C-alpha cells in the first residue's frame, strides 16, 4: 500500500508538490514534510491560502503551516477529541477569535442548507454544520460567508485523485513488484498528470472568460494518447505541437459551466461491482442544488 499526499492548486488542479511512501507513515507526517519542503524549497509561502479537511485540524500541523507565512482555512473536528477553541473575542459577523497552540485563529461556524431544484417529499433540503478555523482574522478582509463558499473548492483535490486513479490508471493498481519500482511508477504517474494539467492550463491561460473547471481532463488524456499512438514527432523536422493539439481539443470540447450539485454519500461494496452501494433504496442521482449559508453565533465556547 502507498500513501500519497499532494498540494494541489484549486483553480487549475495542477500539482504544486507531492510526498508519498509507505502507508505505515501517517498522512499528517507526510503533510508536514510537504508544506515545509523537507529540506528543499517550500511549496507554501506568504500570499497563499491552504485549504484542508478535518484530518489536518491538529495543533502541530497548524503551527507548521503558520511558520511558512501562508494562510490557512481548515475544517475543524467537532467530536469529543476535537481541538479546544476558547472564545477570546467575539466579532461583529458572528465569528470569534481563538488560538490553536500559539497560533491566533478565527473560528467560523455555519449551517449550510442544500435545497435540490427538484425538491419533492422524497428529496428535501438537508442541513450541515461546518466549523472552520482560519488565520484570516479580519472579517472585513475575509467575510465569513465568502470563506465558507471558498472552502467548497477543497473538493478539487479529491477530483484530482480521481483523475489519477480512475482516468489515467483506469482503476488498475500499480505494476511495480518492489518499492523502487513503485516509487518510479508513482513519479511517472505524477509527471504525466502534471504535463496534461499544464497543457490544459495553457489552453485557457489567455481566455479569462473560460473557467479552468470547464477543461475536460479525459479529452486531454485521450488526445495525448492519440498523439503517442500516431507516433507524432518521431520523424526529424516534422511539425509537431503536442500542447497545441491538446489545447485545441479542449477548447473544442469545453464542459458546461459548473453548477451547484449534491449527491448523497453512500458506502460502496468491497466486493462485486464498485458502482453498487450498500442499501437497495439509496438515491444515486446527482441533483442541482441551491446553497444557503447562515453564520451561527455561538452562545457558549465550542468546548464548553
């Protein structure tokens, strides 16, 4: 088993850095090596904003990110082992200032209401509570509602992992039979992914009217494969432009503008079809959804 942790740009889904190794080492350990550079150039620096899920709401990791000069927006846990976040000062927008270790943070708690456009008695609105911690302390500079909406962009890294495992690998496992071969194959996979993402970004670089989300990864992948199958560029002095070919295909096959969507989380079966969820009456459909955000004002400290 291999554990991979990456730092991915939300807008273009290009890889900024990656660390991987045995699954005996935990995700937080790899993440700390990732953001500090592990002796090389740091991937995080001042002016960047790191989005992280609940697994990264740990005191030591928050301190490590803060030491790079970058800002962060991380979802906090809410169960009994969650970080203690005492209220130091309430802010006018309903958020409050607190501290994680020696790092000052602002805590945002919000309720998200998702209402399907085809809302019926069977598909009604759902409510979720989010608690976010951020180093952006000024509510005028970073409004709470805007940060809650921004946090949804964290899902882009999950999409990039899907592209790595399902699109490029086609759901297959790595072929290496020993650690060195697995390492080599993983780097090759990441390089291929980065090359495709760079070509996709270049295609829309000078088109500010096109959101990078509309560039289809499968089109880029299949176009690159076609170029290899045709052996384009192996004849001396041949006119070839791989990035141009990919870019042209992408611009000719742009995806529709992204809309708010929701889909119930389901548990897949470990055996038989990977598309069959546990529970025969589970709704597998994706619904167009309206999102309403309400910032909660907490009467008591979260750990009280």
